[in-house]
C-alpha cells in the first residue's frame, strides 16, 4: 500500500513506483476525480470530473461522469460476476474493447441517464446514438502516468455464441 503512495521527493533521487505496482484496481472516482483530455476524442468532450454517489443498501453504486463540454452521464456499476451472467463477457473481453493492459480491471456500467447540452457539438458519448453502457478503468500507462480510459457503448457485449457484438462507439483517454 505504501509503495502505491510513493512520490518523488525533490533532491533525494527517489523515483515513483514502477507502473506494475500501481495498476488500477479501484473503481474510477474512488481516488482520483479530476481528469484532463489526453486524446483527440476526449478533447471533444473536455475535462471530466468523476463522482460517486451513496446508494441504498444492496443497490449498485452510482457514478457520475461530468464532461466540461456539456455531457453528463449517470451510471450504475455492474458487478463483475453479473457481467458474465448477464452478458457472457469476461474481464478479457472488456479489456479488449477498452484497450487496457491485461493487469487492469475494467469496470462495466449501465448508463441510467445521459444528459447532452445543446452546446455539446457532437452529441453524447456515442455521438447521435444512445449510450447504453460504459467500460472504464484507471491505470498507469507505459509512460508511467495515471490514465482514465472510458469506452462508450451503444450496445453491451453479447453472450458467447450470440452473433451480436458490443457496439463500441468511442474511446476517451484522460490524464492527471
């Protein structure tokens, strides 16, 4: 735990811990909440603030992703076990859609509300389509920097044997 919190101390020659020791396993918004765009797609929606909401006992946690350019998404986390049961998708399938390293735990969310302001030029996170699910993860990238990656889906992953595949709209990268 302390290794994950290590930081560079000026003048001491100390280095931050290696990325492998800091891969994200916590849910987005649990520790880091403010993120800046790190790719062209993310620049279209602007910086993002991630907030978690307390829910009633037994209900899924609610997470809000508020983007600076007028898109706000409220979503409920889908438990890892429920992902396999409901969609037939495993962690590797979610990692592949997200483009996340294999040691990173992706989180799947069911979008409960997507609000798109008139000022949001390209519509919501799936453009003109309705965003139904998000896959998100926080991790340390190859450049040793914290990254939040969000993949928007118009359709969730299908069960094994189903012809229907997830309809991945866009991937958004953010940095600290």
